[in-house]
């Protein structure tokens, strides 16, 4: 997957808003400074997506469906979510990814990639 990174507050707030299409292997990774409960919505997003809520170790905790234009937040069950990966609807299932899977980048795990000094 080629995932854009949402690292700043503005990038996180804007996310995938106003995009009319999404590539088959495109996504967006949201990186938060601290773990917490997360909730994502689809304001101004016409593309159906799935979102993986990911814990501080970089493991998928749960995958939720995000409906186009739905302004109701889809909240995580866990308060230990530090990353969220949005992908086209069904991408995780198609690629055999689910709860317990560790997400990797070319630099290693998500904590190794984004918070190397915290280890």
C-alpha cells in the first residue's frame, strides 16, 4: 500500500475530505502523539472506506466500516489507539489483514518509524 501520512493537526483534521476517488492500493495513515480512544467520520468524503484502529505497538486492534458522507463518528472500542489506517472499503480483507496483524513500513514497525526515541 502507498499510504499518505497525516502527521500534523491540520492533516489529521482534513484527512481524505473532498477526494472523489481513491486508488486500489492507496490509503492514509493517521499518527497520533499518544494513544487514546479514536473516532473517525466521513464528512465531505464520497468514497466508502475501512479504517484500522491500531495500538501503540503497531498492531491492528479492530477494523471498522466508514460510510460516505456519514458525520457520525465511528468510535474505537479501545482507549489504546495511536494510529489509524484508512483504506478503500474491503482492502484489509482482500489483503488478509485483521486484528492482531502488525503494520510495517520500510523502516520497521510503526513505533520504530514514527517514535524511534521512545523505545
